[in-house]
């Protein structure tokens, strides 16, 4: 027995200097080949020009305080931020009475309180949370926003506006379109001929016309056919129109997911003795919906941006009310509308980007594939 | 195929027209006033924002010359200009909204034309602003009249009547010109601002509004000539003459008040006036309100709350507002303008 001598490897030599640290990273990622170098330089030039212009416009040449248009008439004028500042209340609440705005704030806060724990997978009490958000919250929001009960001052929906209308239309559309869309998708794949043709008809009609047409019909034509004295609320008509329209799109997204599920899954569910609804709820839909999360969120984001079309029927969403306030002569300057559009674009971007990031998070969490 | 589409369109239009005409029957004489009084406020259709005519202030309140007309009607009916609600309407939906009863009157910078007055089941009750196409040029060019624009290049909107009106005007006066047309008003204004053309042409009220968006508004002037007729006025449903009278005379009361020198500032003092015209205007003599189904002091409340025509003009579009529009053709007939109201007698 000879005592085995342990072989000990030499410690590894450090990586070559030119591949580590900031220099190494720059070298491998930005200037690896001549064409990389060229692209990097062009990209940097474009970035410099864009950012330089943007910083000059939004900050260096911008005006930050003032009471009217006179503040924004410098020789070199950037953004006219006092316009946004003066109109901010209008942009958020529209013509909702100032004394009643706390009601909107309260609804918004209670919505956020319900939504955040629902979005965090680790948070407990999911079932109670869903009941709160889908059962209690809509009723609470409706009573608080419209008023007329419990001593609350009634506020007509014609006075609503700005971000409030955008969120009401978008959230109603999103919440209503998912269950409706799932039902329509299932109906379209159903074996029952009447259900199937009804679903196909509904989907194809609503997908076949532009949203503007749906809104216009709901707002202008509908009152002509209704008997005298029967008058639906205009916002309500739009909400129904938007919900029906987006559920037709959602149905097609969900159907895409259903078609991607292999037949074996259906057969396996049947072999377990599950009925139609149970197999859908426990086996098919969880897999199908997970597959189409990007498509669903895509529809949500599209819907959120489509809310601006309610302007055509005289409702002022965020973009509508920003444009509306361009017509205030006491703020009319060459930069006013650019500033207003920049503000509206930023708000829309924040919401859409948040939705997009959350969808990526959910996709990763629900992914059952091994990396 | 094209024929088929045309036929379908015609059918739809027919159904639509029948609906509209049956609805018109449901608004018989006197009914609008009764509905308004029952409801407690006037529903007034306005624009979705037009500087000086109907636009919001920082707190979302409506301002403007059209808005003031709505408030005047409310003051005539209820004695308070607060009893009015405004419905912003797009150009497309304005007449349908009026016909379907969604609004009681339109004060929405609507041009009075024969087609609209005769074919759409609506009635125009007067002209609260005489608009028309004009020209804007750089002040430093020293041009004082549109007749000096020979050889000029004109920025304007593509395919509108504006373009045709300009063509007619230049041909009639034997001048040459060059059109630089753009899809949108904003593009045309930026092009003019950047010096792409010598003059910018559109309706005068819009010229004044667009001028505010130029880099140096004071360097530009609006030439006095008006080359087209765009009489803007309030509109009511056809068939209810009583309501039409109320809207019509609300405007006339303001014009008559200016002519007689009665304003919101001096109206209390004017109550002791011996002038029979003023006494009739303020409802002290006669039963003019009764004849329309409203209180006899209807015009007193209009002038007390909204003011006379000069007041609403100067407050919303006049010299001291950012728009800075001169009275021009909207001056009283005595001062060489077109604003003329029949006497209250």
C-alpha cells in the first residue's frame, strides 16, 4: 500500500486583462469586430442627438412655473410644464366636481389595495381577495363614483373625464372581456350547432367592424331606436360596446390556446371521468390560458390604448381632455400641444409598460418547462 | 357590387330619415320648453373645444361666446345662468344629438347654410358670430389688404372649401397665387410658421386662434377682408317655434342691450330709465316674456348674468383676450357691422 499523493491542481491563472472589467466588457460587447464598432458609433451618435434634444426640450429650455401662456413664450422655448401643472386636476378627474374628488381617490385607493396582494403570488387569502375585488369593489366603485345614494352628491358621467374615464373604460373592458372571451372561445369549439353558430356570428361581427363604428352606433344610433324617455347613460353605452368588442378579440386569443392543447389531454381528462366543465376548468383551461398570456396581455394593452377612441362620442378620456384643454386660449403657445401630448404619452406608457412587465413575470412563474 | 353598396347605403339612409322625421313629430310646439322647465336646466350642445367659442378654463368651467348664448337662454327661462349643462359634441354627431333630444339647442359654431336649414329637420335662429375666410400675413411685409397678395403662396388645408374659396377670390381679382396644401391644420400652421408660404388662410376666428401657436404671435396680422360667408349661429329642432323664439330673442336681447347702452354693470340703474325701449327690454313694460311662456323679466336676467353682446364678445374673443379679435363685421349695424336685432316692441 503506497500512500497516495494527492494531486493538487495549480490555482487558475487570472483571465487575460483585456477580457475582464469594464474595458473587457466594452471590448467584447461593443467593439469586437469592425462592423460592431461601426454600429456602436452610429448608435451612440443617434442616442446623443436624441437625448440631447430631449433634455434641452424637457429640462434646460423648459418652463417650470407660471400662471398663463406668457410664461411659455421665451425665444428658445422647451416644454411648457406649468400648463400640465395648472390642468393636472382636469387631466386626472375631468370635470368631476372638485369637492367630490376624494371619492375618486378613495375608489382608486381601495382598488389598489385589492389589486396589489392579488398580483403578488405569495400573498395569502387569494379567495377572499378575489371576492373583494370582483364582488365588493365594483359595487363600491359604482356607488362612490356615481353617487345619489347614502347622502352622496350625484355626479353625472358626463362630468367624468381624464384618467378616470380611461381607467374605468379600460378596467371594465379588461375585467369583462376575459370571462366573456373564454365562454365565446369554448362556444366556438362546441359540438352544439346553435351555440357554435351564435358564437361564431358574434365574434366575426364584432371583429369585422372597427371599434369606432361600435362606439358610434352605441352612442348615436341607439338613442334613435329607443322609445322616448328611455335614455341609457352614454358612458354605460360605451362600456358595453368596448366590453363586447374586446371579448370578441379575447375569444380568438383563448381559442388559439385551446387548439394548442394536445388531444391526449382531452382524452386523459375524459378517462379520469371528468365532465365537460370539470375537464375544462381543471385540465384544459389552466394549460391553454398559460400558453396565451402574451396574447391576452397584448389584447389588454391594445384595449387600454383604444380607450382614447371614446373621444369620438364626446367622452373625454385622458388624451381627449388633454387635447380639449389645448383650446384654452390663455394657455395657447407653440409648445403647449407638444407638452400635453408628451405628458399623455408618458402616462399611457407607464400603464402599458407595467402590464407588459407583469405579464413577463407571470410567464416565468407559471413556466413548467425546465431551463 | 358598387350598385349594391349604394343601394344598401340608400336603404340605411332612408330608414334613418324616417326615424328622424318620426322623432321630429314627437317634439311639437311648446314641448321643448315644458321638458326643459320640468327638468330644471337647459341642455346645450357645444363644441369639443374651440378657443373663444366654447373652451374650458383651468378648473374645467366652460367659457366662450357660444357658451354665453346657452347661459343666456338658461337665464331667460330660469332667471339664473347656472341652470344649464353643456354636452360637447363632435361635428359628426351634432345634428343627431339635437334631433334625438339629447340637447335642447346647439350653440356649436355651426355655419348656417340652406342645406342644413331645409334638409336636416333643424332651424337656425340667428347669427351670434359672423365668420368667414381670411388671411394672415407677417406684419413686417407691410401688407394692409388681401388685394395686395398678388403672387403670394398660401398655406391651407387640403381639399377643403378654403382652397376653392381662395382660388375664386384670386381669379376674380386677377391675381396669381400658389397653394401649399396640408392634410392637417397643425401642419399648415407649422409650415407657415417656418416661412414656407407668405400667407395662411382659413376661417378668421381660427386664424386668430392659430396665431397663438406661432413663435411670435405679435409679428403676424389678420387682414381685414373676408372672402366667404360663414354665419355661425344657434340651432334648434324644427317644429317647436316657441322654443326657437326663446333662443332667437335671447340673442336679440343681448344685441338690443348693447345698442341701448344697457350692460350688466349699469342694469340696476337702468331700471329707473324713462326710455320706453329700455323699459320694454328690461320687462318693465309689456308682456313679451308671457308671449313666449317664460317670465316677463327674461331679458333683465340675461343682461344681469351674461351681459350684453359687447360684453360677451370682449370677454371671450375681444381685444383684451389672448385671441384679440376686433369687432369688425360683428360690430353693431350702427357702427358699420352686421349685428342687427329687430326691436322689442
